[in-house]
C-alpha cells in the first residue's frame, strides 16, 4: 500500500525508512566550533489511543470509560490518531507541506506539478510503487481512494504514469468529492468554484484512466434517512464519516479479496451508537450499483461547467485552464450523463436541481 499526503497530515506517525524515532535525532559532532542556536519544530505527540496500542494494552482495557476521552471527536487531530494499522516503511509518501498563504484545495495545475516534482525527487513510481507491485506474485488490480479537493490532479498524474507501465491492469477508484456542490455556488465564492471545477476535471480523468470509478459526495451533502436512526453522526467530523465510508468500501470490495467472515469492530471505531457501547461486531452488507439517477450527478456538473464558460470564466482563467478545455470537459460530462440515463427520460436535466444522496 502507498499513501501520499502532505507531511503535516501524518501527525505523530513516524517514517521508519527515513526518519529516526523521536528523541533519537543525530547528535554527531558538528564541524562548526561556534555557538549554535538550534530551532526545532514542536514534536507531534502521539494520541492516547496510539500510545495505548504501543503499550499493547488488552482489548478490554480499551473499552474502559475513558475511551471516550481517548477517541472522542474533540481529541482527534489527524487521521493517524485513530489508525490501528502498522504500515510498511515505504507506504508513507510525505509531500512537502503547502505554505499557509497558498491554497492547495481545488488547484488542478499545482497538484500535477506536485506529483511531477515529487516523482522526480523520490522516484515514487520506479521505487516504492514498483516495489509493492513486484511483491505481488500475480497482481489483480489497483484500488485507489483519493481526496479530490487536495489530490485530484495528483491522482490524475499518478494514474497516467501507472497506465504507461500497466496498460491492462484493472484500476478501481473511490474519489471523495469536495464540499463544493454545483448549483449552490455563486460568483463571490472563487475557492468553492475552483474546487467544483477540480471535481469535474477529476471525474473526467478517472473515467478515462480507471476501470471503474465510484464518486462519493461530501458527507455534508448526504441525505438524512433511516440509516441514521441508530447512530449520532457528525458529518463535519472525518473521524465519524470515515468509519461509515470504510464500512461500505470494505463490504463492497470483499468479493475481490480473500473471503472471510466479518472482522471485529476496531477499538478505534467511533462511539456514536445510540443503543449503548460500541458492539464487538457489526452486521453490514453494502452493494454498489448504478441507476438512471446517477446521471443527475453528471447533469449538475455539466451545467456548472457551462456556467464556467460564462459568469465564472474569470475563476477558470485564474486556475490556468483554457476555455476550450472547459468546453470539452462540459461536453464529456454531458456524454457521461447520456450514458447513465440511457432511454430513461423520467427527469429533465434542465430542471432537476434536487440534491444527491449518499448512494450517488
């Protein structure tokens, strides 16, 4: 497994291949005999959950009353705070952090440049990625989960390089769309417009480069329903929403992996069950299908890209995109809309502005 993200987002997770443990920094003799003023960035402390895992605490100990404090939403700073997986040293690919004054979300051009530069400096595709591929006796395919807002164009460049070497290997992508929903933006929201354009570009790219792409809307756009009756879900908390997505993705992809019974619920699972303590196991079954309603997603993005050729043209130009490319993107989205709609004309694409649910 290979994971690419900004270095700061790894939190307290160490990189055993290149970095030393905290407190074991190089203390070798310096060639400079003068006074040295040393400045170090504050070390990110491990979360209580990670500390207890390292101490190999008994499972029953992690079910104590203070588990709420250890894994509560207010205590979560990074995704690694509730990760219970031991990663291979080559898994962590730490990209240089973006400056505070820069905006990485929705910047398609800078994302492509980030991949090109990082691949040149670290030989990502020829070193770490190829290492994992060659570890497989008979690779069956590639599964990618990407945050479109920050890594949409990075994923596009990664898969383009992947296709150069593995033209026939299947690729299954789960793209997490941004919180900028077409139809709810206005001309005074340039960052939101840029993120929505970025989403549309990613949808076009993954349609071309992946065997199957599953776009997943932002949790803030999920519709309420009976599925929320037994849990108290905070849709603005990745700690909560990632558990929902992980459960569905785990179930959907099970036929493509080694068959086995349902795994026990991890001790890091959010305690959002209204019925009481976190159960030891969960019965979950998810299916993945497409219907004519899937066309609504592409309808909204096609209409949005048409608006980008008119009232949002200034934002598109600031993103470094050519207007002809935007028009081609609009036409591609319309073609995808027609493919999913088929012969069903029960909804009018020009008048349909209804929201999309979590299954679309």
